[in-house]
C-alpha cells in the first residue's frame, strides 16, 4: 500500500502534463494555430524567429537550419556555433525539403508571413502546426513576436526580461528626443539592398532615432515588400540631409559604398554629399536581428543628433547588447570585424 501511495501522485502528475491544453496562437497572417503545450523539435524557415529562438535560450529545440542562415548570415555562426551541425532544410528560394523535414520529425514549423501559400502547404503536407511570424519592420511587432515565441517555447520569463531590456534602451533614446522640433529632424535617404535607388518606404529605426525617411509615404513596389525604387532625379530633387548606405553586406560584396557616393560627380550637388554626411548603417538583413536593430537605433540617434546624445563606445555598447540577448561575450566585435564596421562606426563616437 505504501508503494501505491507513492506511485499514484507521480502517475497523476504525468497525466496532468500530457493533458495540458494546446496553445492557440494568432500568427502574423491572422491565422489561429493550435500549438502543443510542450515543443521540443522545431524547424524555423524565418531567420528573424530563429534568432529569437536562440535569444530565448531554446536553441536546442532547432532540428534544422534554413539556407540563408547557413550561407549568408554573419552573426548566426557567432551567436550559435551549434547551428553548423544542423542540416539545411531549405533552398535558396526558401522552399522546404519535405523529405528531410519528415525525417527530422518537427513538432512545430515557423514560416515567413511573406510566403502565404507555402505556410498552408507545409502544414497540409507535414501534418504539424505551422506558425508564420515576423515583425514586418515594426519594432512593436518584433517585441510581440518575442512574447509569442517565449510563450510557444515555454520561456515567457526570458522573453519578458529581453523585452524590458529593449524598452529601457529605447526609452533612453526617446527621452533625448522629447522636445526636438520636427523642423530640426534630418531628412534621411536610405540606399538599401545593393542599389543606390532601392529604398524602404518605412524604416522605423530612422523614425525612432529622430529622423525623417525621405521615402515615407511612397507605396512599396510589391505587396509584402518594404521597398520601392526611385530615380536618380528624384534623389536629387529630395536633396536629403543624410544618406545611409546598407552596411550589412560584406565589404567585398558592396555595390554601393560611402566612398563611391561621395566621389560620384552626379551627386556632388546633394547636401549630404557636400557636407559628407553619408554613412553606413546596418539595415535589414533577411528580416531583423533584435540585438542589432536596438544597437542601430542608438547609433542613428547619435548620427542624427550628436549634441543630444553624448559620444559613447559603440563597440562596448554593442557587445553588451549582444551578450544580453545571446549570452556570448565579444559577439559584436566579431561581427564588426567581418563587416569592417570598426571604421564606419567611428562616426558615432
């Protein structure tokens, strides 16, 4: 009888865990998705959510890696070396390798909301829940995505800790800009995605750092895309105060450079060129990295309003932010060496 009394509570506890109701998640496509209460095997085809999984301390749940993170990302091998041992589950077009996915037996798949038809197709073929999550270039959506991922993966406390940290750093920037008149905010043009004339119509780091996106109000070139293409004549007519060049490309892969723009005779009349206010910035890199976008907001605030934001060691701040998110010391320094950003970030000191 004594043995029976000891065993019964254990069995009841086991039954209780198994009987927990699944979570109902509303994803970025507005879909209601039923997710198991405990998830141990995950495939993520969305780089942004994969980075959040690692930041939440749930990297061990990943059973596969998407093509981009394996072949193009500069940060991921630094923050998650174990990813090198994961099989690549997608191709360059982000199509899932279904045969491999079946063998990996995921309990949950994260997909990109920009791939609407693929999300439903994966769920139908694999018969596992598929959650489409991404911030779509919105900081509040990024933080909501962090909360949802924390809930799904059983790390709500860690998600709340990272959100508090993010908001504290953001509050510091906002407090420095509280009384900045609209007329003092610089008009900023962003040269992104390897093209001088491709630009995002919405880029919140510029807004949050006290700038005005020159392309704000334009329509994106395609539904689900944040960018559009303008003409060189339009850029000349806008005559921005500052030009930002997409700096997340490797130096050898940059088709648009700060030095090249400053030396281009076509744009010598631009105010930003005349005053040499042309800088690199991080920019989107297959969606966002939460640590990098937080650092970028602080960097841009310093560029736009140097009198309001005293000089600070951006490398030291970057290492602090990256360590907070990923638990890796010197992670920003490692990435800065890859991007050669020790040089272009000196402008923020």
